[in-house]
């Protein structure tokens, strides 16, 4: 049995080499990649966040832990994105303006791809205009926004307002997520759905696509 606790510790301490090696080993032994994500890697980032909050960690530690997390995810992502034939919808996904966190957004993007969606990844710090362009120029049917900071949550509301102004709000379903987001907030700003994790995001996108057809 691979050592999930050691993988957790490697991410918490920012040891990218060990994180990669242990992930490689676990996958070779047949461990479900989602189990690694949900039971080891995501809780490790939560611990990193806790240490940051209690001033044990500062931004450099966040960065090296993020690097260790990414080293593991690089191996895991291709396994999550094994695709079917015809896409069941086109999702434009991005982290909202002012926000640079992309680990969760990337996980959601991978699982959406694995779930049969075509994904247009707009990256981080995405302006409302770029979300609008993805609908007008790339025919996105779903807009998925991620925010990790309480200070960037309002950018979701601003983006939805901008979609309305541009006359494209009715062409798409808007899904939102990220650590500070809640179902209540989604309802408040007029989003079509919220999920607290990447697996839920796929279920939400499938539901949204079914409702649109
Ligand atoms: C890693 C990290 C960083 C890294 C990011 C690296 C990267 N490439 O992403 C760096 C060092 C850059 C960083 C910077 C900062 N960070 Co930071 N960071 C974190 C940390 C520790 C982990 C985030 C993470 O990756 N989690 C793991 C992923 C898998 O989880 P997730 O993102 O939540 O995603 C899941 C769900 O939310 C959901 N989901 C996500 N997106 C979406 C979208 C949709 C549509 C759906 C349906 C679902 C969904 O699915 C995902 C998978 O299950 C968090 C603490 C935490 N526990 O969240 C702090 C945290 C978010 N950061 C924080 C802060 C304060 C900052 C800085 C302001 C620090 C500073 N003084 O500079 C800057 C801001 C930079 C900016 N402008 O964005 C605070 C935010 C506090 C607040 N209330 O707003 C946190 C909470 C730490 C803390 N406890 O205080 N950070």
C-alpha cells in the first residue's frame, strides 16, 4: 500500500521531488488517481492554508507547496482527461480577475475533459471581456469561474453583469466554485450552479448541458 501520509507531508513541506516519486509509485500500484487527489493532495493544501493563516507559513512556503502539488498533478492530470468521441458541451473556464490561484481550476478543467466536455482554459486573472469573447467567438455553452480570495469573489458578480450587458447571459450556464464560494453566494449573484469540488463540477456541467438541450 503506498504511503498516502508521506505524499501529504511531501506537499505540506514543499518537497516536489518526493511528491512526484510517491505519486508515480502509487499510480503504478493501481491507486485511483482521484483518491490521491481527495484523500492526500487537497487535504495537504488545506493544511498549508491553515499554517499560512496561523503565521507558521508565508507566501514562499505557499509557493513551494503549490509546486509540490503541481508535480503530483502533472502525473495525475492525463489520467483524468481520457476523452470520449463527441464533446457533450463546451466549457470556458477561468480564474476571475485579480486572482492567480489555478490548482483547483486546473483540476476542474481536467475532470471536465475526462467527463466528455471540450474545455477552453482561459487561465488566471480572466477579465469579463475574455469570458464574453469565449462565448461570442468560441461558442462556449458553459462559463465556469473559479475564485480563491474573498476579495476576488465580487469579480464573479461583475462578470455575470457584463455577460448580461453584452447580451450573452442567456446563451450559457454559469457555474462557480472555489474555497470561499457557497451555494448562497451563487444564488445571490445569479449563477446557475455551485459545487464545492471538481467531481461535483462535472455533475453540475452535465446537468446544465442536459437542461440546455
Ligand atoms: C496554493 C495557494 C497559493 C498559491 C497559488 C498557486 C497556484 N498556482 O494556484 C500562491 C502562493 C500563488 C498564493 C497566493 C496568494 N494567496 Co493563496 N492559497 C493557496 C492555498 C494554500 C491552497 C489553494 C489550493 O490550491 N487548494 C487546492 C485546490 C485543489 O482547491 P481549490 O482551489 O479550493 O479547488 C477545489 C474547489 O474549490 C473546487 N473549485 C475550484 N474552482 C472551481 C470552479 C468551479 C466552476 C467549480 C464548480 C468548482 C471549483 O474544485 C477544486 C477541486 O476539488 C490556499 C489555502 C486553501 N486551503 O485554499 C491559500 C489561500 C486561498 N490564499 C490566500 C491568500 C491571502 C493569498 C495571497 C493574497 C497571499 C499574499 N499576501 O500575497 C496571494 C494572492 C495572489 C492572487 N492575486 O491570487 C488565502 C485567502 C484568504 C481569503 N479569505 O481570501 C488562503 C485561503 C490562505 C489562508 N488560509 O489564508 N496562494
